[in-house]
C-alpha cells in the first residue's frame, strides 16, 4: 500500500474513532450549506444506495412527550443540530425562540419550520390535528456579552415563563483569537462564557417557571483534553500561546467546561434548596453539520480531511443533524430524566464522563473564573448576585 493510500485509510479510522472532532451543534453564525455537486469520487458515493453503516447504533428518542405552550430558548438553532431540535420542539407544541447571530438565516429557517405539513391523527374515531407551536428569532452574538444581555433582557420583558434553555451554539477548530472585552480565548467565550452569562441572567425566570430544564450541548471531545487540571489563575495559559495554539485542544477544553458548568450549576441549585430546575450536558454524536467547515484549517491534515468529508462517503458513518438532535430532545423532553440533574448523556442514556470531568474542585474554580470574567467585562449589575447561588457556596 503506497503512502497516499495509507494516509486515506488512517483518516477514515480517525474519523470513525471520533479523534478529529465531534462535529455537532450549529454555530451561532453559520447557516446550512449544501455541498456543491461534482463528479468522480464525490458523485459516485452520492449515487450509491447502500445502508448507512452506523445507523443501527444510533438511538432515537421515541418518547411522545409534548411541550404545549412551553417556552424554549435555544442558541444557534438556525443550522445543524439546533435547527433539527427547534423543528421537533415546534412540532411538539413548544414556543421556540432561537438566538442566532445571522438574522437572515434564522428568519429563513423559522419560515421553513413553520411550513411543516399539518399532522392528522385518528382519536376516538375522529380526525384530530396535532397542534404545532410558535417560533421566532432574536439576534444573539455569544462573543459579545452586551448582545447576550440584550437578548436576556428582551426575553425577560416579553416571556412570562421560560421552561427550557438549550445552550446549543458553538465554534470548533477556529483560529486563535482573544475576545477583547473579557480577555478570553474564543472557544471558551463562545462555547462556555456566553452561555454561562445567558444562563445566570435567565435563571430566576427558569426557577419561577419550574419544573424547567437547562440543557448544554457538550461533546465526547472533552475526553481529548491533554492539559490536565486547569490553573484558572494563569491567564496566559488560558488564552493559549498563539505560537503553540492547538485548535483541537482549545475545542476539547471548552467542551470540558460545558460539563463542569452544568454539574456545578446543579450542585449550587440543590445546595440552595432549588429542586425545580434540572441541568443536563450531553454528547450528540459525531454529526455532519456546518461546524466541520473549520476542519480544513486543522494543521497539515485539514485540507485532505475537509475534502474527505465533502465526498459524501462519510454520510454512511456520521449522524445526520436529525440523528444528532436525539439526545438533546431526550434531555429536554423525556420523563425518564425528570428527577436527574447535573449528569452527562450520550446516545439517549446516561454516560460517565472522564475522571477530570467529575473533578468537583475544578467545577467550582470554573464558576469563580467565569464570574471574574463577567466582572472584568463590566456586565454585572451592582448587588444582583449578592447572597445568592451565583456567589455563595
């Protein structure tokens, strides 16, 4: 086998093992893109009608639970997993609010979701139409905390109840960048800190609306963080050296933060006697979504790997966005998990994350670090967090 063939085989196995990346939740900015048509290898696999190899292993949420008039807030719901999640919750009667950075894309997706065909069921010998919900969009840029604050203020002013918050948006394998307002590395800002701020702003309303749920899309990628215990006092290490920057490690660390945040929020809620809000973090599976666009920037293998994803061959191994949304729907709707909180899920069941992901000392330090970042940005209202779960243990 020549070197070129060996390299292709290695890439296939890396993708199947999940090492290059867990390509899940749609970014706050991107919209769905259909790959361009072409010939050769790409067109050959498009025309094949063979079973998708991994599909039998993908568990589907089969629950019939509905959210009639329940208010669901989802970030990044205009593409990928987020779009599929929003569409299914709309079908189940929820009032879905999508926070998204691309307003035109979001409006187009909302319009498409509203155009879902009517569903008729036979009940007691009579036809009955299944009631769909409502859907709307609002601008949200998780990299700008002022935008997060405006989004939260609009929600609090216009929605009497908020039943579910789904922290879905994210970036993956992005270029090195430090956000000016918070001095925070981009993956931490977009995948964690923006969601952290949104969650604590909406938390009083979520508590009042209980029972309610906070669902955070993490990833199996957290397993590939190689930096060990994090020193939250070392600002330079947290920002990452541009000369030694690893896109993959930046992403993996942010997904670890998602699990820490969800677990620590649950602990704080329970320690303050709040039992009406449950938190969940999850791995959606390895999903073919717009997030993979940054794969081509990943070191020397990027271009080859990106082309490999676009051949169409990988659709036989990767989950579709609809399949990738199943665990999010499970955590959002299932009565099986209504008494669970702070846990991690994959393929519609509980899963044990890494030992580091279960480090409660790191959970607390991440919370304190996040609060400091909000203070640096000057977005905290004086006295708002005093003597509350946000500060006290």
